[in-house]
């Protein structure tokens, strides 16, 4: 299908919040001319360049890989560079910052809580012994790669946290992406870190904080399926509790 | 307190959106709440059956009284709503099953479909056995 380059106009409503003057957010509405190939992010950039330079939002790669541009569009968490204005026309768009995070300004949220959680799951290979360089590369079979590959595709965009009411209700919950990354390393044949990550995974705020709402996996732009990563680990966590993991010699590093 | 510091000078005055009414804001969450809520009806139905068992232990007269109570219009409505909810609950149960299973090389739809097929088959069998056994 040839791209329609004729210009139409769409209404974009943006949440605005200026911490220096506002006590709570309000909405501003803009009329944005767009062509078929324009993303929601490009709509926001048009507003910033042509209509209101004070509108604040995050973005970087414009190609769904940096994870910076997450927004709520009509209440659904999306990557704004990966979502097109034409799909909303003739209706208007209501753009808000990602749910469940403190708003710093306009569409920009504070991600620090997630960074703490990411760090807590030790998202790197934990091994019993340092393998000497001379021993050569650590080979994996395609099956071993498959066990964690999907979970390693996370771009830390936080759409899943915005989609998670349990995180919204209790921000102690480690949350979808961090737990999916925890599983990504536990599932790696080169890793022996189950025990050092056990405290996080077994906690009430770990996998047991999830009630399988499942919306995180729906909104994930990288098909990471955090709900699956978390819920299959309820079995592992229970087996760890009863000492079965140790018997199966899956305990890893003490 | 996060050990990460925001680079924004005004980050001290952030705004947190309220959670009140969160589940009404997205149809996905409404379905989730119905799924969880349907478990309450399941429990209520199980309690009704338990009462029946208890009445049975008290003799034929008590059991017949319990059965008569079940025939009241209120009870029929309760059972009709209960049936719909139990069917929906079973569907959602199999719907989330692939998420609770370890990584499988097969299509998750097969796990869900297989579970539903098994539930339907068992229900039909039990129903057939009941009708067969009924005087
Ligand atoms: S799991 Fe998916 S939605 Fe969540 S942060 Fe990673 S890429 Fe984004
Ligand atoms: S701008 Fe990088 S993911 Fe959208």
C-alpha cells in the first residue's frame, strides 16, 4: 500500500505538570497536522517545535530499542515511537506519562525505583569459579540459548510496570521487568546464581507479589512475556522452599 | 531512598497519580476483577454443597428440606449466575495456564485449548453418568 502523504489534522491532549507552579496536573490540547508515516512521538515533537516549546518528554532512538519514549496513549502504555497517529484518527489522543511512577514534569517520570530493583536482581552472570581466559569461550547449545533468549530482549521501557496494578498499589513489588531479568540469568546455563537471587525471588515482594493480571505481557513491545517469567518461578520458589531445588543440584552458588 | 539521583532539579516535587478506581479504567483490568471475583461465587457454591452434605448426615428429612430449599426461585437464580461464573472462571483458569507452566516448545494456545477440551469432556461425562443414573 503506498503511503498516504496527504496531511490531516488530529487532536492531541497532553498531560502537563510543572512542579514549580502546579500542585496537580492538567491537560493541554493541540491540533497537530500529520501524514500517514508519522508516529505519536513525531506528533509530540511537532508540538514541541511548532506549538509549545515547554512540553517535556523523553525519547532517543526513534526505533523502539532505547526504551525511553514510553507514554500512556488513551490509557494504554505504548512506545510512542512505535505507535502511529493514523491508527487513532479521526479520534483524539490523550497522552499521559507512564502510570505508577512519580511525574517529574509533563510526560517525564522518575525511574529510580526501577533502577534499584534492577540492581537488586543481580542482572549479570554469577558463577562459582572465574573461568580463566585460556579455557576459551563458554559454549552454549541453541536449546540452552532458547531458555533465556526471549527474556534477554527487555529494553527497560517500563511499559510493564505501568501496566501492573500490583506495582501501582504496592511499589515494594519487584515488578515484571526486573523479575523477568532475574529469570533470564537464572535460566542461563553459564549462571549459578540462584542462591544469591533467592531472597529477591522468594520474597512476598518477589514472584509472590504477582497475581497474574497478565497485562504486562500484553503491552510489552519486545514479547518478553514477564508474566510467564514470574509465574513459572512460583513453582521454582516453592521447590526451593521445600529444598527440592538443592536435591536437583540446581541450587547454584551459596 | 534510591541511590540513584534524578538529574532534574525539581524532582523533589513529583506528582503521583492516584490509584483509586484503577480497575475501571481498562477493560483488561475489569476482566481480571471478574475473574478474581468469580472465585467468590465458586466458594459460595461449594459451601451450599457442604451444607447439603451436613444435612444428609442428619437424615433423610433434613436432606429433603435442603433439596426443597434449592428449588426456590432465589436459589435457581443463584445457581444460574453461579454456572455462568464457574464457566468463565474455568475458561480464565486455562487461559492463564501457559503462563504458569515452564517454557514449552508448543504453542500456548494448545495448552489452553487442551485444558478447555478436557474440562468440557469431563463435564459431559459426569452429566451423562448423572442422567443415566437418574431414576
Ligand atoms: S519486559 Fe517488556 S515492557 Fe517490561 S521493560 Fe522490558 S521490554 Fe519493556
Ligand atoms: S525513542 Fe527509543 S524506544 Fe522510542
